[in-house]
């Protein structure tokens, strides 16, 4: 693959090597990008491959990507910004600012309950049409009449799609300007900090979005052989009764589909939806910049960020039937280098991921339009890149000798020209 470009600071040369190897070994069969921020500074910004391999359209610096559930981290941040500003508290009942929400056994559900996926609203009984999804008033009615799928607080079950509509409706009620989530992101994050991130992509920007591709059976077999945990992911998606929560989530809304030859995530109509559960569209460096700013105290206070260091819930998810650590709208994965510590952010279906180490002030944003079967650390390409980032941090930094030569204690010479042509 000759279409790899960007830059990599010398001390993170391992990341560049892994990024290139992912393409050379065929693990990246479309396009991908990784951005790493360290103490607020962009130290890795690598991109490559194809925005659409079927037409031989190469990935460029203008390519944007649908990031699936990594979008939820931005939704969680929007709620955190409103909490930090004193407009709402995590312990507030939703009915305090949305009285009609209390119907059908939802009167005790709090903001914290929703953000930690404990509200029992993982799927709605009413079929959600595309026209419903475009209409905030209609979505409010559907949520108001919905009874919980389980007794709130007793279980935590992943709200894969409904999370986005819940976050949007909450923001519309607690934001003093009564903005929807898309407008809130545009005005409070994107425009203010010159960040390329969309919840609701303008039609004139559609040509910049990479085409999402699904893995072949041969690729999936390679994934299974490398990491048998992929079998669990496949079982979650394909097994279970039609009446199970997982199956119901996969079929409502019916117009969100990744099944065989059908991939509605390539639909421009979906790209225009303001849906922070699955339809964020961005670039890796911009996704990473959002959370680098968060860790720097630019978007929310350091005190509030500290409350996100540990998960609120770490047990078997009621919907997914596998262990998931989560809290305040974020998901967590064990730190690859520090026992008992966590990275937090959010993985997305197919591999796109945003994760942070607040102590080291590291932010890793990885996006790809060539879907993998797993997500988060089960995704081989992401996991190897993540590990290379933290391997780089643990190495002894370079020093300059009396002749001006850059060396390190073990005698290796770091990458001196990080620019990639």
C-alpha cells in the first residue's frame, strides 16, 4: 500500500510501523486513520488506504468516516458539559425537566441511570420509521409511552441505538438554548474549537464520506484464528430467539442494517440524522482533538473528568450477555500497561475507537471504513496500534550527545524524519 501519509513524532515511531504493517498484512483492506494526542499535542496523525476500494478511490486528508458507537463518547461529553455548567445533575430524575417521561414506570429513572445504560430503554416497542427519526417531537412521544424493558437500575444493558435519542431529548430540555444534540455539538465544540465533527452531515459534504465495507468470510476466519473472542461477537449478533432484546434491537429500526449485502450506513439519508449513538462522522485527528481538549480542561472541569476515571458498572451486560465496563455514557477497557487501571472512551462497531488515559494525558482515535467483526480491544488493528502507543511511552526518551547525534540509552536511533511521503 503506497497511499500512507501524515506524520509521526519520533518517539512514537512504533505506531507508524504497526500502522503500515496493518496494511501490508491485509488487516486493513480499505482505509484507516489514527491520531494520538499526548498532553494536548498531536503526536501521531497517520492516514492511508482507500475511501472506497471498490472504485479505487484513495483516502485523502479530506476523508471523513462514520464512526458508529464511538459517537456515544461525544454524546456523553455533551451531557457532561451541561452537568459541569450546572444545568443538570447526574442524580436528577429525568421527570424533573421532562414530566411526561415519567409514564409507564419511568418516574424514578435518573440521568445517571440513562447514561450508565441502566434505564431499561434498550429498545422501543413502537417501530421507528426513518421519518420518526427525523422528528424530535415524534421521538419524544415514543420514549414517553415506552415502558422499561427491565426494572430500572436492576440491570445494565447496552442501549445501542436508543442512547442517541435519549441523549438528544435530554439536551433539548436541559440546555438553556433548547438545542438538539447536532446543533449543540456544532456550536459548543465544532465551531468554537475548529473541529471537523458532524452529527447531521450537510448534503454538500456527502462526497467526503468513505464507503463502509463489510469483511469477507475469509477475513472473518482470519480474525477468529487470531482471536477466538470474535466467535463470541458473532454469536451475540446471530444467535438468540427473535424475541430476545438483542434481536429486537437489531430489527428496530429496520432501516439500520448491516446484514450480508445490505449496508445502510452508506446511505446519505442516514448521514443527515442527528444520532449520537451511531452516526457521528469525522476524521481521526478531530475526534481525538475533542477529547484532548476535554482532558486539558477546555470543555469540562478537571474535577468532573476525574469522576470518569473508573467505571460505574463492570459486570455481564443484560443485552450483550458479555462483560462490559461502563459509566457516565463512556465504555472502559483494561489498561494494557497498568494493572487495575482503565482507559475510557467508547469503541464503535467495526473497530473505530476513541480511548483515553487521563493520567498520561494520552488520547487515541482510530477510524476505519473496512469493518472488523469485533470492536474495541477485540479489533486486532486497533489493539496493536494502542499497544504501540503505550510501548512508546514506556521507552527511555532520546538524548543528544556531544556531537549532536540523537540516541537512546539502549543504542537504538529513533525515527529522525517523521514526515511520510
